C-alpha cells in the first residue's frame, strides 16, 4: 500500500512540474508574439515618419 501511495505522489509531482513548465513555455510564446507585434507597429510608425519628413518643403529645412 505504501509503495503505491508514494508512486501516486511521484506521478502527481511529475504532472505538476510538467504543467508548470508548459505554462512557462506558453508565457514565453505569448511574450514573443507581443514583442513581434510591437516591433511591427514601430516599423510602420517609423516608415510613416520617414515619409512625412521627406515631404516637408525646403523652406522648413535648416540651411547648410
């Protein structure tokens, strides 16, 4: 009886460890997706700013 109790506790411990590792992995993947999305938004923004700066008339640019 004692052997099966210890074996059951070991199985529960392994399942708990695996679930914690799986949740950590999911968190890393979600964080990665958020970072990729934010970098895409920043890239779009920087292209818009570059385009606006290229269309600024010569009058507003400082003389060299």
